């Protein structure tokens, strides 16, 4: 029964996030906010809502391992699985935006800050406040570099629809209910599954929950490939990963201080760090091809192997 509840709750999380993303885009378009800002903020942060809801619920329930593992796993899957597939499937990627000179800091700096914070074995409320400041900094950065090179990263069909406040607010409320309710049941059913099979909450958060909550990013990236805008996936993933650290960990640690063992979870944290630096090297050398994909998929294979060995 817990497996069924887990799957249904995951679906509620993802559909809820989709409602929120689309209605946020509709409101932004109504006020003539640029497509770049919409794509880099609402879409990137919106696809991180499932992670945020899941980690905050885990934090509230005192399940620090699950809350932190969700972020570590999501960042790893976003880079290795999603971008690995994007680079492998896309026939040609030639981003107009110079990702290395403009966005490279946001690939690795959040990871470095995270590594520094967990040296004392916890992410406290002060750390959470610093993460929120990082989100403010990222938003300021995005608005400063609000170019039009991410046009097409949103649903263009929304621009053809007549704006309706009642409809938008209704769907936003439904979306938040699905996300919050789904997150609550995901954590409860995930914990029950862990106890039944003797699997640690870290592994449940690292693998099951993080993979499930990364589905919105995967969907957005696959849609981008279908529209011939596969290169936009890189910017979306960078923004989503920043949101994972700033919004997700920041919000969760403000709600309740988190404990994390660098020693016990060293390999998983290093895999996330390696994936981030590999992405940095890929955008520096513009390896948006199968070679770059293979690098990322190798890291993914090591990540999955270690997770199964820990079961």
C-alpha cells in the first residue's frame, strides 16, 4: 500500500508543480515580463517546487537525512541524467548565451558553499538564511542579465490565451494543494518503505524521492529538445540547482536545523561535486555532444552503483 501511496503522491507533486509553473508564466506574460526572466526564474524555480516541498516536509518531520539527500540526489540527477540525455539526444547545440563566462559561477559556487556549511555536521538556521541570500543574489543576477536568448523555454501557447485572474488563482491554489499534500504523503510512505526493507532514509531521499522530484526538470528538458531548443536545458538545470540549494535547503533549514554526516555520506556528496565540476568543464569547452554526455553518464553509473551497494 505504501508503494501505491508513494507513486500517487509523486504524481500529485509533479502535476501540482506543473499547474504552478504554467499559471506563473501566464501571470508574468500578462505583465509583459521578458521570456528570459520567465524561463530562468519561474520555470527553473517552479520545477524545484517538488524538491522544496519534499525537503521542507522531511525537515518538519525531523528527517534531516531525507531532506539533505533529496537535494544531493536531485542536483546529481539534474546534471548527470537530464543533461546527459540532452547532450546525447540533441543533434546540435550551439547556445547563443556564453554560459561559461556568464553562468559558470552558479554551477560550482553553491556546491562549494554547501561543502563549507556541512563541515560542522549541520545546516543551521543561520546557514539557511545565507542560502536565501544566495537566492536573492541569483535573482538579481538574472534580472541584470535579462537577455532574450532563452525565448522558447516557456509554453508559447500561453501567449495566445486570454488572461483570467480567477482561473489563474484557482489553478495556483490547486497546484499548491497538490504539491504540499503530495510532499507530505511522499515523506510518510517513503519512510515506511525504508523501515520495511531496512533501507536508510538517506538512500530513500537520495534515490527514490530525488529521482521523482527531478521529473519536472526532465520533462521541461525533453520538451525543449522537441522544440529544437535543447541548449536551453543547460540554463534551466543551472537555475534549478541554484534553487535546490537556496530555496530547498535554505527553506528546510530555516524550518528546522538539519544534521548531515559528511563522513557517512562522503561518496554521494563527492559524486554531486564531481558532476558539478564536470558540467563546468563541459560548458568551458562547449562539449554539448555525445562526448560530454558520456562523461556525465559515467558519473551517473557510479552514483547508481554506489546507491545499490548501500541497499
